[in-house]
C-alpha cells in the first residue's frame, strides 16, 4: 500500500487511466499514511469520508472515459482555502468553527477536475510566518532530520503542512499560497517543488486574504512535471476576482522538453549575501554550471533595489493585512470573546481580536495600522510603494536586455530547528524570505526546485524566476535543472 | 525610529486589539525594531517615481451594475457567533 502514496501525479494519472490502480486505492493508501503521521502535524482537519466519496466518483468518471488529468488524484489543501462545509481556519483561533458556505475558485476547479481532498493542511496563522510556528494548531514538523540527530526541524512556512505532507508522501500533491515566499521556502526546506505563478494567474476568490497585492496560490509537488499538471488545473480567469488575468492558459506539461539551448539565464550579483553559508554559494554555482552545460547562456545581471525588497515587503504586506484582517470582529463568523457585564461593542472587538489573533498576526496588523496612520502614510506606505516600482523596474530592465529566467538560491539556509529563531526578534525570521520576496513584489512567477543537500543531509533548493505569464517556459527551465541536478533523496521514515 | 508606549497604545487602539498595560513596553520595543529595519528605505532615491498601484498593468473589467447574487440570509448567518431573527446580534450599541 505504502508504494501507492509515493506515486507522482503524472504516474498516478497514467495508471488510473490504464486501470492499473483506482482512486479509492490511492486515497485509502494516503489516508492510512496520514493516520500514521500524527507526529508531523501536517493535517489539521481530516476529511476521510468525503475523500472516499470523491474517489468513488472519480473512479466512475475514469471508467466512463471522462478523466481530466487531476481525476482521482488525492491532494492536501492548505487551511487558507475556503472549502465548502469543511473547517477553513487559516490556522487562526479567530476562525474557530468557521465552515464556509462556499468553495474557493481554485479548490472548486480542482474538484471539478476530479481531484480528491484528503484534508486541510497546517500553516502559519493567516500565512504570516516562515516556520509554521505561528499556527493555532501547533507546529508542523519537517519529515527531514539532520543525519541521526532527532531534533525537530521546521518544514518552513507559511505552507509548512503542505510541504511536510508532500515530502512525507501523505498526498500526491498539495496546494499552497505564497505572499513572500510561502510556497518556495517550505518547498526548498523539504526537498520538493513549488511554483508561485504570475500575480493574477490563479484566482484569489475564496482564499483567506493576507496581502491582496502579493498573494498567489500555487501547487507543491514531488517534481516539476507534477507542478505543471496541478498548476494547469488551478489557474485560469475568474470573473469573481477582479485581478484575475483574462489570458489563455497554455498546456504547461506539453512545454516540458528539457531543451534550454540558447536560453539566457541571469545571475543577479545582489543575491550574493554577506555571511551566506558556503553550501548555498556552492549550490548556486553548481546550478549555474548545470544550466550552462544544458546549453543556456549565463549572464551576470544587476537588480540594484533587491536589497530593499524585505523592508518594502514589511510595509506593504502588514498594511494590506491590517485592512484585510479588519473583518475579524467577532460579528459575522468565527470566534467571539466572552464579554463582561457592561462591555460594549468596542470591548467586543478589542477582546475578540486580542484573544483570537496570535502574537505575530497582532504585531503585523498593528505595524500595518501604524504605517497607514495619519502622518506616517507618506513616509512609510507611499515610500514603500515607490520602492516597489523600482524593484519591479529592475526586473523589467533585465528582461528587456534579453534575460529569460533568473537563477538564485531559494533560501539563505537549510531548514532550521523549531524554536531556533526566537519570537523576540521578528526581523531574523523575516530574513528567510530574502530571496523570494522580490518576486511577489514584482508579481513574477518563481519556482523552487530541490538541487542538493547540505553536509547534514538536508535538502537545499534553487529558485528560478521567470517573465510574467511565462510559467510554461519557466517550468521547462526548471525541468532542465531538475534533470541535471538529479535530486531523488527522500526523508527516512521516523514518524 | 523609537516608538514610545503611548504610541504603541494608540496603535493598538486603532487596530482594535486589547493590549494590557504591562505588555506595552515590550510591544513598543518590537515596533521600534521593525521600524528600524524599515528605515533602510530612506536610502532610496524615489524622486519622480510613481507609487505602485497594480503589479500587473491591467484595466479593471467593467460590468453592468446589476444584482447577480443574493437571497441567502441563512447561509450568511450560519457562521455568526450570535444571530437572532435573521440578524447578526451584537452588544447594545445605542443607549
């Protein structure tokens, strides 16, 4: 049975169509793997009954010859996606008990295509975090360990549960979302593939909003081909999201030729950070050499404003969050604090939000409130929006000069230990997103691909950044990198 | 930029988050650290640069100003912590 959970989406799709396996068998195998993996705390709301119902329906469709690529594929869904009738809490206490009456566009599209939902996956509260340590459900745990050391490591964040579930074969693929690196950083920490598409590719409708100008959904998968297949099913125009792009979606999988001869790949010098571990430096050099060997032309480029991406992000994202999270007031859904005799509506708001939001979320909402407040709006918020224009312009200039993709490390380190980066110094945690956050600010597609291991055996990832709407081309470059890197390591099962 | 406890208290009030008096100094310190980090932006020359409005240049689609959805009072109230007689219920607002 356990071999079934190790299948990839492409292989499972072909086996399902050939009648070699049923969706019910795949789903049951995943459900029992999930039951054994409580120690990873990846699934926070399990839906075994509806999963088997979906699997039976998928088997019937496949039998009838009506089988889209995702038909019968068991998936995990990040808790940030609203799923009809199933708890959707964004890993926050403030959404305790919330069961949406509607389905997010992305999950709706996946289910229409026949995908099976095994359950909801752990994450940082409201997707604010880089280690899955801000979750109301407790930490998700990385299935990888440093050699024989049994210290628990973070799977990254915010899509930590998604990353742990895919890496530990608790599903064939998962959904994630990425506001500053929340798909790519956890993918890199767990040796899997994750792509954040161009802003506007995936509908944001029904996904709990964090920072609306940065949020994008994307797949987290076991390889690049699977990323192409799952992304295909997730994206497309949605009239319910006014920022959703009304553009045709190409056949991403058909674009995976592995041929990148003559492609121009940029290496940004500003990504060479002081104090970056040698292993990351080496991985980046190795990745560059692999793309060169595959026939790509390597050019040095400059993204002069990249170093301002994190401070820009920590103005823009909290500002948007403070506005988006204003809706959690204890009136319409979720948690309401117990009130004392004589408490009025203001006390209800203040107590509900103090008890319902965790510390990091409160901190970001308040920073956002501050940078938007009278007297500071220009100095902080408008300033950050101007720097954001410059950050995007750097990329536009590189692309205009002929660069077709940009190669960088995905993260400044391998997965760190849970509790290692303390809550008192939030900026230290924010540095995790130093390589990924520029991509959100510029609205570009970015993909993390596992490319090697560090000296303790932990996976390390590289990031490729593409031109807007060129996910197909980006996936193909990632495919070439994946083939050259030949990363096949899996975590040894201890859970 | 150093944030004092009065500013921290004012921000908490604006954000409608109750913060106990004794937690204010630590909160003010955290704000100061984050704002110090953000201050790096002062190094950037943004003279003549437009603030970004939309990351992908797009014109928002227009549609007829008509009702396309509705008539689902029960569904809308189904998640309310307190709903009565078809309404959201809250503590008394007007004396």
